[in-house]
C-alpha cells in the first residue's frame, strides 16, 4: 500500500519537475512478469523513479549493497523501495556467498512472475554515453530460465533515459522503450555454451540500450553537439516541419551521425567548423548573451521594439500575481533546494533529492497555510478555502514562468543595449553566426544526400 501511494505521488511529481516528460513506445511495456527492465543510469535516484513510474505492476530493484549499510536506510531500501542488494567488487563487498543468495532470491522472484529493474552499468555518472554493462542481468535471466527448463517466459525490456539537464527543475526528459528480448531465443545457445549465451545476451542488451540513448564519444564532442543543437536545432525543425517533442531525440542523434560522417568525409572542414563554433560561443559568453536571442535579433530586427513592449506589458501586468505566487511558494521551494545542497555535492543526486524533498515540503507547507487561511481569513467559509488551495499551485507555476520571462527580458535588453553601444562588434557576431548557419545548411544538404 505504501509503495502504491508513493508511486502515485512520484508519478505526479515527475510531471511537475520536468517541463517535457516524453515516453516513446509506451505500449511495448508488459503489465505483468516475469520481466526484467534494464536502463542506462545517468542520474542515481531519478532513474529508478522514472522507470518504476512506467510500469503498472509493483517492481523490485537490484541496488548496490552500500545503499543498505545503515539500519534505517537498509530498512527503507528493502521495505519501501522494494530493493535487493548486490555486492560489487569495487565496493570491497563482492562476497560470492552473499551474491549467490541474492541470485537465488532473484530466481525465486522471477519464478513468482515478478518484475525487477536493473541498471546494468553498475555505476551512475551524468554523461551522454553508455558505459560497458555488467553480465549480471544476463546471468540472472538465463539462470532462472535454465533451472525451469526455459518454461518461465522471462522477457527483458530495455529503456533509454535522456535528460536535457537532469538536476534542474523544469528541464526535459525523453524516455525510449525498445522491443522485448525473449529469453527463449537463447535456450539452444545456453544449453550448448552457457558463458557464450551470457555474452551474447549482454551484447544484445548493450546494443538495444545504445539505440535508445544519446551517445557522444567524449566531453569535447558532447559540448560541440550541444553548441550545434543550440544554434541549429530549431532551424532544422522549422526547415523540415518537424514536431520538436516527437523528433528531438532523433534530431540530436542525427547531428551526432552527421559529425561522424564528416569526420571521415572531410575532417579538415569539420575542424574548421569546430573552431568557428567555439569562437562564436566564447563571444556569446563575453557579452553574456545566448544564441536564441542573437538569432532573433538577426531575423527579427524590425520587430525588436514591438517584442520589447509586449515583454514589458507582461512583466508589468503580471507583477502582482508573481508576488502572490512568490509569497505562497518560495519557502518550500527554497527549503527543498537547501536540503539537496546540504545532502549532496554530486550532480547525479541533486535532481531526485530536490524533487523528493519538494514533495514533502510543498505538501506540509500547503497544508499549513490552507489551515491558517481557513481559521484566520475564511472563518468557516469552505468555498474561499477551496479557491485559495487551487490558487497555490497555479500561482507557483505562474511565478516560475514570470521569473524565466523576466530573466529572458534582461538578456533581451542586454542584446538591444549591445546593438546600440557596440554596433560593429554585435554586427560581426551576427555575421559570424550567419556564416556558421550557412556551413550547417551546406552540411545538412550533403548529409541528407549521402
């Protein structure tokens, strides 16, 4: 009952925490076991919350043994999070007897038609790549089937999680669900050579996960891809008439494929483009601008005044409601942020801790001020209390929108100021961007033809 309640709360919280929460091919997810769900692991505690929220049935997690070290945390992991500890060699706890017992527990769980979630990379690092996965998933799945003459019907479901900026509130996440892997397909190979079957199944899982996540070779390439996305992604969406929600993941992978294509076709041209893009982004940093404002300034210079007036009107007319939302929502938001900062310095933990603590801080704070409003202001008139309660989350969202609009206005104003104060330098910046876009237009045409 507690697990079900928490799951409902977290599903709602995910829709609030992320601006865009997109699940592709959700219909491929079975509603019953025996099932093993595997996923990449860029954000330590956010990933299991996301994957569990996709499944209708109760699930168990395979988690690293160090999370069970304290009595309280161990109780929470076993009884609230439905987790089974696995003891890894890198934690100096790779006790074979203990892990044999864990494997036995997993076999019994799958035999009872259960669903478990495993993150086979073994560690969590916030980066756009898939680390080599461990063989544990294949050994558990094939071992359970082998001792039941391959009559269990275990399936493996691969799920790829892609964050735009995992720690940040109102960032985006795209989740891709792959076709099921049926263990019956590996029966003959396992009976012939069990180690080879484990290797083949592990490779299959790695292959399916890599298909469904964004993979860059290193930090340098990742930054180059992000810069190209910032400058050119919207151009492609408009040019090809694409839906940004449906095609964002494929577009990013297309950019990476195109980079790899020109790495072979014309490496010198690609290196020249990297230098131009790097110089352009450094100039943006120098003037404290963002590309989206520069691109609008380049294309909509005739409408800058009208755009500025509309922004000022929104800021002026919405200020009073912004203050109301700030007064009624800032404290729980700030407390949840401070809790996350206090508990961890690791970027992989910040987002999920902030979201989890926010569930409790907002619930407690809303309950308190609704109660105070009822007895001090509404004085028994429940309709006014209902209206007040409804207004709280609405005002909170408006305040968030207003805050970002105000920040954008300041950046927009900086661009206008720069136009007037340093017209030649900003003009050169616009020409530099125009040159990059022309290069990317040419590259897009060449890549699409190829």
